[in-house]
C-alpha cells in the first residue's frame, strides 16, 4: 500500500472513480427498405451511431430514420465513398438489388470494418463472391463477408430478420479481441 499526498489541508482522504467511456459502435446500413427499417430501430435502441445509405429518397427520409446520424439518399456510389468505416463499424448490406449490394461490397471489402454482412440467398451470394474473386479481391477478404446475414433462428418477418442480424452483430461484438 502506498500513501499518496493528496494536497488536502484537512489531511483527509479522497476516492477517485474513473469511468471509461468507449466510443459508440457505428453501423452502416445499406438500403432503406423493409429489412433496413427494423434493423435501424434495434440498432438505434442499442446505442449504435447509425448511417443509412440508399438512392431511394422516397424510403430513406429523416422521418423514417429520425435518429440516424447520417443519411445519404442521393448519389449511391458517392455515398458509399463518404461512409466512415473503421474497426468499430458494423456494415449491414440489406438493399436487395444485386447491383447495389455488389457495389457496397466492393466499397467496403478492403476496409477494416468489425463486421461486413450481406442479405441474400446462397446463390446470389455465391455469384457475388465469384465476381469479387475474378476482380482480384484476396480470398481472406472475401471470407470476411458474413452471408447470408443473421443468425439462423428461423426468422420470417422483417422484424425477426432484423433481430437475427442484430443478434449476429452482438455475437461478433462480444467476441474476445485477438491480440
């Protein structure tokens, strides 16, 4: 035990509590449709800093996604470039249009996201992986893609699918970090 001079005139003791605030995890949701909305709502409830990207200005509005930190609903390709991705970012691609999903994958595959997941059938995802490989994307990058996205819980409704997606992200987030 070490005695530390506190500088208190009364000679008393002082207890100091240190509260470490971790940065909010970030989520980028590509798409603004029927799966994106409940995914956003759950992510918002859990405290994620959410960015939503889509080129559909009818479905991607501040009214539908009121707490989203950023909404990009104009030029899709430009929005993908603007998205801020780091090791605390969880990327959820639920657009549904293969061309948009592939563009999003191309944009994020080389970034150090904590999670990169895509909604879709095994057939669609197999085609996308093959195309990325033919474009020269290293196999270890392709293997990082979580697809089909979400834990297998028998989800059927958009809300249930959103729960499975967020559950998978929580599972990934809680994994012990490799040193």
